[in-house]
């Protein structure tokens, strides 16, 4: 069963039908889509060194712009320990420069959250909360975060966390998925944000 079905339980059936298809990823299934980010922004100039360093982990990047082509590839599989996992690969094309925002997710049945390991190799960890709105859209919110240093995970004080809010919906009139992502820090505000539309490369 999809880890997203597990975390949402009966709420999964309240998702828009196209979001149900998108997130109903059992082992061996892949969702691939492409689209355009209308805008990728956020981040003060002094954050540039941090964002640039994030390129190494396929996590952050300093480039910003409008009408940026991108691809999403979600691959569900069973990990070495028999755990259902979903690999997220988000690819952004800034001209000839390619950037990534990758993650590996699994379900924590005890705490009823999605575990999200960000970057490759993993650099950050976050608990994710999934909620379905009355109109069928999905909102994903990051909770506590930890810095991942090899086998060690160090809880981050809230003032050092980048807390994400992701909203995804399906536009019936245009036949497109719409996504909005905003990462905020309590002290400096928006660290990173993007807003875009995409369609599945094949029927899902």
C-alpha cells in the first residue's frame, strides 16, 4: 500500500481523484511529470553561500527565475530493510544549468507521519504532516527537523529550521496539477519558494 494512503487513512479518499492517482504509489510504481515553474524565488543575498553549498547534496541551489522547466519523478520501492519508500527527484532546468531538490520518504506508523530525508546524501530530516482540504487539495507541512551527519542526527533549534508548506491541487479546467512550495525560517522569513504547474508524462 502507498505510504501516502497509510498516513492519510480514510482521508485519502477525499483527495481530488487525480491527486489520489498521483499519490497511490505502491512498490514498483513511478509517477513522472513535467511542467513549468512560473517563479522560483526567495532568499536574501547573504544566503547565497548556503544555497550554493546545497547543490552538492542535490537539496538547495542559488538560481532564481521565472518560467523554469522542471521534471518530477516519484519512484516507489521496498528498501533494504523491507520498508516501503518513495524517492522524490525534482529537476529544474536553468538554461544549461541543472539543479535538483531530492528526498526519500517513508511512513512512521507509530507517530503517523511521513519521514522525509532531504538531499543526496541525506543532509536534513523532517517529519511531514499531510492534510486534505474540503476542495480535495493536499497540504504538506514540515514539523521538527534534524541535521543528518552520517549515522548521527542532531535536532535543530527552531530558529535554524526551514519549515516547508506545500500545497498541491488539480485544475480540472486546464487539466494540470498546480504546486506551491514555501520554506520559511522564523528569523529571516522566506528562504525558498516556487509556484508552478505540471502534467503527467503518461496517464496515471
